[in-house]
C-alpha cells in the first residue's frame, strides 16, 4: 500500500511538475489554472449543461485545459496533479522532519545516558521542560517569528523564496519538537547497555570512551532507532497535514495533502457538495499513516527480543 502511494507520487513527477503554457508564461501543471473551468466534476460524473458549455467555450479559445480525472478545484487547477504533487511535498516534509528528530533525539539521549551524572540530569531536565510546552504552539510561534524577521528586514521575497522559507520553517518546527520521546528512549537503551558485561569488559581493558560509544553502543541502538524512525514518519506527516490545514507552512500555490483537505472542506455543503475534493486527500493521508504504522509495528516486534520469545 505504501509503495503504491509513493510510486504514484514519485513516478508522476515529470507530469505533475512539467510546465504547461498558460498565456505568455509557463507554470508547473499543479499550479496552472483556468478560472473559467473551476470546480468541474471528475470524469466519472456526468457534466451538467452549464459545465459542458464552459468546457466547450474554453476548448475553442486555446487556453490551458486542466485534466478532468478528478475534476478541478476552486481556482480551475487540475486536482489530480495537485493531489500527486501534494503527496510529494507531504512525504518529503514528513521524511525530512523525522530524520531531523531521529538525529537530534539519538545524539541527545545517547550523550545523556553515556556521560551520566550532572550532564544527564541537565539534558533530561531540558527535555522535561520542552515536554511541558505545547508543540503546536511552538510551531506557530516559530512560523510567526520567521515571518516577523523577514518583514522587519524589509526584503521582498519572490514566490519561490517564500515557498522555500515556509517549507524550511515547517521542517525545523516539526523536527525540532518531535525528538523528545526519541531522546528518552535512546537514553534508556544506553543506560541498559552500559550495565551489560561486554561494556564492563570494554571499560576494564581500557577501551577509550569514544570507541566504546561508536563501536559498541551505536550498533546496538540500530534496532530502536529504525523502529522509532518508522513510527516518527507518520507522526511528522500528520503534523504537517494538520499545520497545513491551519494554513501554516506550505503556501499557495504549493499543495500538500493537509492544505488540499482544508480547501476541500469548504466545498462540502448542503447546496452543492463536491465531496471528492475532501475525501481524496484524506484517504491518501489515512492509507499512508496506516501503512507506516503497520511497518513500524512489524519492525518493533522483529527487533524486540522479548516479543520473539513470547511468540515462540
């Protein structure tokens, strides 16, 4: 399931990011729009008389014609192209944020558990303080602070620079607030490993501390790191989707599954409900999160020796 979602998003990159001519300018397919063809139904639904007239008029003008596989959004953009491109951005942000969280959490927890003493107490009290702060609030404050710094500098950012700044802010915000659990897990593993006979033997024969850490501790931490990294990716994707739903991070016209769901929610009403604009991104988010959680649970049972003993 996960491979199917990732393959659909990655293999269609030349199509979704390919430039199409729109008047005198060329834009990526996911951003190209034709307002005269907004909110067209998907291809499997019959066109109404008004929509058929709009499509016939637009076909004779030579303007950009968005695809109708999943219809068009409120701005007349190809919704299928935006859905696939949004998957690329959401998965990229989720993977990068999870990588940042794993690196910071592993180093923080390993140093705290290996050094011990006052260093351990100081590092873990910092983790306790950060745990008490709402992560969503920290992300919002960081995004507002970045916008304020850019505004005070008086520098005018191009649309591409603004989108890149929003993505980087989202990466730093999610990755910088999701490493706390990882640090506690790794610290506990390091404390457990330090009491093992092979580590006592290393200390007895005078193996340098850095070699103990690199050659003996880190290889034994691969299992917990892999398991947590697999479970951290869906959490990061969900955080990105939630923040994009609130309008933080990914900015127009760059799509993400969260922003697409936010836009689709406004099209679900009692007069003319275009439910597919909300259901499609939500289904992809759900499939990706469920698949990643199943993979994480499988890896956890594989790397957990107590689980293996219980199974046998």
